[in-house]
């Protein structure tokens, strides 16, 4: 039986890869992103709608429209998120920090708090959160981004406790280095600087992470994968990356 899968930040990268893989399984998709023009050709028949997770009205409209289009939500993939800049704490202005926290933490909560009650009412559902290895290990210039991703761990833990006995599952998928538009966004469109992040190494690609998401969502109803940490073979920590020859 097909599932109704909602994906935030679905216009590129991991979100887009998740959309393609769930679509290949025959699931009904509701895709949200700010760049709606990118959603139209992503998966034939998918419901698409503008979504800015930092805007409460936008979130409310998206969730209502998704349910109206595709019925009760079975899987929520909280993918929308970003890193912005590499400011050290003493050098920060606060602008980038607010953007990351509002998107990565508050945005996720705004979406989840509107969908989770429907899952509780239906006594089924799966909330999947795209975290990061940055939520497990900090690095210089990434304190606030790391903090925003670290916050997702206790949020997921609390959801598991708060929904215990309801049949709802909660999974965090935490990737290491993934070659997407992540670094282009972080460096505000500086293509050369972004390319250096992945130079002379073998990062993950978006489909690698999407496979983990789809695998978790496909387990039997009595099986919950609490957390999946997926790393490139060439990476040990956020800043320890093997580059060059083998």
C-alpha cells in the first residue's frame, strides 16, 4: 500500500533524492520548498507547494494543503536546513546564527507540531529528521550550526518518549560530508570555495543518505531505527577528511 510521504526542503540535495526514491516505490508525495519551480519535474504526480519553514503561516498552509491533496501523512521527512558561514563565536554578528536556528530547529518544530497530532490521532506515522555528524562533534567556525543539529537529538528522544505506545516511529539520519548545494549555501554562492570542501576526497552523495531514509521508513511497524550515522569512508570527524592518494 502506498504511503503519503511529506518532504520539506525537497527542491535539491537530500530532499530531492528522497523524493525520487520514495516516488520509485510508488508512494504519494507532498513536496515543500521555497524554490517551487524546482519541484515540478522532480516526481510525476507529486503534490508540490511553497514552504518556508521559518514562516508559521507558510507551514500551516503547506500542511493543510498536503493533507487535502494526499490524505493522512504516513512519513514526514524533516529535511529543510542549512549552514551559513564559518564565524567563530567571538566574531559573530548573530544574523547567520538566527537564520540557522530558526530554520534547523524552530522550522523543524513548526512542521512537526502540526503533523504529529494527526499521526497520534491515526495511531501511525514516522517522523524522520535529517541531522548531521555536526550534531555529534563540534568544529571551529561551526559552533552554532553544530548546536542547531545537536538540538535535534534531544528533540527526537523526547518525541520517542512522548509517543511511546502510539505506534509512531522517530528516526534521526545523521550524515557526514555530502556533496550537495550545502556548501554553496554556506558560502553564499561562492562556487570555488564550495568546491574545495569536496576536493580530492570521496564524499557521500544525496542518494546515499536518501537510501538510509527509505530503508528506515521501510522497516516493519514494530522496528524503529532510532539513529543512523552515515559517513564517507574518507571521513572520521567533521574536520578529519582523507584527501589525495590511497
